[in-house]
């Protein structure tokens, strides 16, 4: 995949950021209605596609912008942050699609890339189906989906959960392993399944506290045929040969959402002489401002390391630190804002309630305590791996990761 010079990537990012600022107010206007009806943001996606936000991680040789690839990380996180500022649901959906497009591009053969990338660049959306933590079941999640080899391809029987983008997707990129006895992570690759394939069933199970307009329902695969051509990557490739993770993208969404909540609180306070004259309120706002600054510095520093091509494990450790800071700030600022604004903040005419619900829901993508434990292990001299046993934002335990 083609690497771009820094001047070109900066100019491209600025153009795309200008598009986000133009679209953003409309995304915000629709946010409440989409939340109330738990409806997918089709209008937002149509407008985003018109300005190329569906092509962020498509390689440049196929008409994309080549983000989330060597030397071109930071711009993606700036774009995701600003999208989340206007609507974290739409930002998360575009994040998932673009990550899926980037995974397909990275792991495909030249023939597969030439087939899938033009379609995706033209507006075919991709969902990424990894989770098997089903809503109506309890117990620990275990990745166990496998492809069963048959003539000309494979058969797939499994259920996946939290399938963001599936409402509009043409392709379902399924995280799945080939049959075998080795660790799951060493057999893992990707099945790119057309959503209209026989045996694919979307499950109506999306009744959530927040992030409602992502419509991240469950999907069942009942003896679905997957042609050989639609199996992407080598077994274990995601863990063993792909240096990328999702940590900074999560952090960017959290940071943008936190900034949006902070700006709302400040605008409310500015119109109330009793509040903007209160030393106690100003102390709280000043602390929030400093928290946002620290989180943004952490994210920018982690993204810069990725752009420089620093050691993968060290860069991911910084990304985990940034993700922790951004998660804390997006959970604390909307919540504290209720005390500052008062009871009116709970009224649906104000966005703070939805911002808090969306933040609480989206931050559950990862368990913060597990990641800070990994940072503690690093500090205690026990090591840190971006992808394997003591890994980052896509971790596998010792039994599943291999050596």
C-alpha cells in the first residue's frame, strides 16, 4: 500500500476535517430523533459517503485516503474525534466500517484487494463481526467460531453479537478461525460474507441504554457457504503480522464526546450569571479543561509514535494509556455536568443525558481494569505485548495467543 508524505496527509486531513465541520451540525440535529427511535443514521452515512468519509482506510491506489497504515495514523484519529464531537454513534459506525475496510485491504491477496476495494470505495459498507458475547446469555465470552472446509470453500455456523454497521453493510467481515487444534489466535482470519447470503439472519435484539442508533444487533450464520475467494488473510495474521490495533480510535471517540459535553456545559454556564460567577463552578470547569488537555496530549503522542513507526509494543502501551485517560474524561465530564447545570440537564431538550448514556455504553467495549493491569505489569518489569499474551486493545490470553 502506498505511503504518502506528511505534507500531503496533513492537507488531506484538513480537507476532510472541513467536511466534518460542515456535516456535523446536521448530525447533531438528528442525534436525538435517531436515539429515540433506535434508528440507523442512513442520512448521515449518505452525506458522509459524498465527501469520502467511507474511504478513510481504503488504500490510495483504489481511491481512498490510506489512513490506518504505516506513517498515516494521526489524521484518522483527528477525524474520528471531530465526528464523535457531533455524534458519537455515527463516528463509531464510520470507525468500524473503515477499520474493516483497512483489515480487508491489509490481509487480502492482490486479486482480493482488486475485487473488494473498488466496491468499498464506491460505497459498499462493511461490518466487523468479532464479539460472541450474546445479550441474552451470561458467562465469560469465548471466541470459538470456526470455518468447516468443504469443496470450493467453507461452511460457517455461528452467532455474532454487537454487529455495528450491519444495518447498511453489504459485507460482513467475520472474525473466525479455520479448523485445527492450535491456539485460536493462531488460526484466526477473516471471512468476508455478503449480507444477503443464504443462511444469514439478523436478530432483533438491540434494546440498549445508549448508542441506540448504531443498531448493533446480533447475527446468526446457519450453514452459510463462504467461497475460498472470500476468506481473507493467513491464519494468525492479525496477531503475528499486523501491527495495528483499535486503541487510539476508541480514545479519539471518547475524547470528541467529552469535548462536546464540556462545550455544552460551558455554553450553559456562560448564559447564567450566577453560575459563571461562581468560583466553585469555575474550579470544576478548569479541572475539566485540564483533563481534556491531558487526554488529548496522550492521544496525540501515541498517534505520533505510530506515524514514526516506533516499536509496536511501546506504541501500543502509550495508546492504552491514552485510551484510559480518554475513557475517564468522557465518563466524568457529562456526569459532573449534571451537578453544574442542575435538574434541567435531565430534560431531553438538552443533549447531556444522551451524551452520558452513549459514553457509558460505548466505553464498555473494553474493561479498563484489565488494561491498566497490563500497564502495571509493564511497570513491574513483566513485559507488554501489543497483540499477544499481555496485549493491548485486541488481547488474547495465554491459552489463545500462543507463544
